[in-house]
């Protein structure tokens, strides 16, 4: 596979910080949908129309689409898309046909912590076990070179778990920590107060689309995220992204909209039914 044609990118780019690819998705429509969302939102924001968008994959212990793409396992299902290596392990360049339409794919994991909260590890391929304490999981992500994000989830920032997130904001671990928002949060609910509390303490919010495991979400990637300024070396985009995030001096601009209440409630019910129909994820007691 040949390397990407464009070796660097200057100016603002759109970043979706919370992306899943589920088995019910088809690769070509998934990538087409992400590209269309990036193009639509770039036009709305007045950005360059053909700037590559960045998808940060946050895969669970059950999923490993990034490695399948890197190893060419799913190349037959990509249609007009081809996937190209970079000069680092944590990123890939997806290019559609000969029109130089480009997406940047960044490796990452999603780890379930013991407290019922989750940690997203941007730019990290290492597998970490579920079921460890939240703070220890974040420290392990930092030690392995990932960028940790604690994402919002319906009901997960209330009561005891809300206090845990607040304590984490007040006493963050050494290294850069972020909070996460997603496109599935109802727009009528308003922002959780912990987002504003985090920003007052220099802990910024990185939104993402967070598509759910339903065919109707196959084209959702790229629809929510943030705008990041800077120059990105597309031979090492994962390294460039992590360095830029670690040096952010202010909250980056956010794009996208939340979900309407009725679809949100429907998806919550479907997710609960799905969880009850599947065996629980293994929760080891040690690393």
C-alpha cells in the first residue's frame, strides 16, 4: 500500500473523538457517511471543504476494526475506499477513489472501569482489562502514551458516580485528562454542570458521535466533535494529534447537535434490551 499523497495539513480540522465500528455496519457506507458529515459541517463552519477529517476509534475488548483494516482483513468490503499505512502504528489513512477524498483513522480503546464509568484512550492500541478502578485505568492509559477521556453517559454522572467524576476533576492524575461528550446526549437537557466545572479547572471537553450498535447509526461517524487548529503531519497523524491535545490552552470549538428526546429514549431502551440479551463483559480483579 502506498503512503498518503498529502504529507501535511495546516489549518483547522474536524475531529470526532468517540467512534465505534460495530459488526452490523458495512465499511463503505460507514466511511462514506463520515466523509459526508465532515464535508457538510466544514461548509457550515466555513472551513476548507477537502480538509481530512479525523476519526478517533474507541474500541472495546470485543472489537478490533482498526487492526483488521491495517492487516487488510476487510479490504474486500471497502468498495471505493483504500486504506494506507502511515509511518507510525497508531494511524491509517483512508482514501476514496482517485478524487483524493481522505479520512484519518486513529487507534484507540474504550475501557469499562470498576465504578461503572468508562475511559476512552485516544491514540493507544494496547488492550487494557475492564473492571479496574477508574483512577488506575486512567494512569495506565497515560503510562502507555494514550490520551484519556472520561465520557458522559446517561445516568453515569449522577449521585455516587457523579461525585467520583467531580473528585477526579478536583484531583486529576498527572498528565492531561479530558471529559467527553457525545451526539447521543439529548440537546433539550442542556450541558451537564461537570463540563463547566471541568473547564474552570482547565479540563476540556472532547465530543464525538458515539454511534450505537444499530444499522441506523452506520453513517453517524463525524457528525459530532471539535475543531482543532494546528499543523498535522499525515505521516504521523496520531503523534501529531496527541501532542496537540496535550498542549491545548483553551476549550476547542465544538460542532454538532445532540439527539432529540424521543429517539434518545428509544435508543436507551434498545441498548438496555441488548445488554440483557448478551453475557456480561469479563471483569478481572487485577492487570
